[in-house]
């Protein structure tokens, strides 16, 4: 007997192959040329900035000096002539200049293309002066931050002399002379223009006892360095209302007093 009939197997579908993407030869050539051109331009730019004789330091300009000279700043900055501008370490120049010249509060180094460097200087301003120990007639300038930065033979205008005339108060041992000098600087920063111009000496007897000695044998008991803005406002009003008084007391700004005259 013939065997059972077998159904023929259906044919397998053909395997689909993912077509490979091929760039047209012209487009591929353009991409290669573009990449080569970018590499050439980058190399050329790097050579111009760092390797060529162009764009190198040929001049250093100083701006903002008052007491210092331009040559002092240039010498302290020590910007290497002929160095590529792109390689200039501005931060190192700034640090080097501030260390050499303590009178400088801030300095900004700028590249002035194609061949220059500009040093923009801000000098410290004396808020008060102190007499140098052991050298009468030599003064140390102190700025508003309490930084002692320079010695001068003549007192700058508008900078009162700080004198520590400490009493026997035990609090003086606690605060110490450095903090008491800092308190005197804080007082000076709050002086109103009229009083500041007239103030010759800031006499510190203790942290709570700072006295202004004005021209015309007038005095102002300021007290501590606290509430400086309020005391300045009250003192301005007192000087206008009682210009001939000999003694002013603003140590408690809510209860000022005037005497003498």
C-alpha cells in the first residue's frame, strides 16, 4: 500500500539583509577635505598664537597709579618681553605685583592685542596713620581694611593719627592693641566729612573710649566703634547746631551732649 501523503513544506521567506549605507564618493571626498582643512586652520592658528613672531608682548601700559610710579609697577609685574600674549599667565603677574608692592589693593592684567599688556592698578587709600615705634616723624599708613601697607614721612591729608593711650582697664588686656587699632580704623571710616577734615587725632583709651581731637581744641567722645553710622549722623547735626562748643559726646547717639564754648 502506498504510504500517507506528506504535505510539502512552504518555502522559507528570503532573509532580508540590511542594506549598507554608502556615501556617494563625492560627498565622502568633501568631508575628508573639510576635516583636513579644519586641522590645517587649527594648526595655523596655534602657530600664529604661540610659535610665530607675531602677537607677542612688546609694550606694557600702567593705569591708575597715584603714589607709585609706572616704572615701579612694570618692574614688579615683570612681564617677560617677547612672550606670546596667549601664553601670558595673568594671575601670576597679579600675584607677583601685589607681593612686591603692598600699596596696591587690586590689579587687573589685560591683553591688549596685538602686542600689548595693560596693568590696571587700584592703590590703597590711607584711612588713618600710626607713628612708627621708635622713629618719631615716620608714619605707617593703614587702609579701611586695617592693612598697614606703607611708611611715609609726611601725614597724608584727611588721615587722623591713631594714638593708643590705654588706661588701666582690664578689658585692654582682653582686646589687645591690634583689636583696639582696628576699632580706631572702624571709627575713622564712619566719620562725617566735616569732622574727618577737622580730626587730628583718634585717641584710644579702651575699647569703649575713643576720643576725637579736632582742630580748635575741640574734642568728641565717640565711645566704642559700635553704631558708627548713627553717631556720625548725630555729630553732623551737633556741629551745625553748636559750632562753638568745646566738647561733644555722641557715645550714646540717642542721648548726645554738648558742653563748653
